[in-house]
């Protein structure tokens, strides 16, 4: 007997950023020979709002991380370089 396997992938898209986002795009690299791909787009406006909120949140987190890294590296070096001239000026 010859058995033929068939795969079906059903995907619920989680986040969209804009109106032109294609919910099938992440799976466009799959071969059609492997099986069928179905994308379910459920409440697209809520998904877009969630994607926008996550984009803003990611930007804020990355900017805070950048500020913290700069404070720990560049500001520490700058303050240690200025410490001796400031102490001389105060005398």
C-alpha cells in the first residue's frame, strides 16, 4: 500500500501594523507540495491596534535600554574625566 501524507496548517494571525499587512506573508516560503496553508484573520482592527501598541512599547523599552547603557558607560567615563579638573577649580 502507498500512503500519502497531507499537512494542513491553520494559523491565527496575532499582530498587524498597517492596513496593507498580508496575513499569509510569513508562510509564503512554504512549498505548496507540503500542504495547504490557511490564515484566519479574526478581528483585524483589534489585531492592528495590538500591533501598534506593541510597536510603541518596543520603541519605549529600547530607548530606555539605550539611555541606561549610555548612562552606565559614556556618562561614567565623562564624569571620571571631569572629576580632577573640577576638584582643581574648587581649590
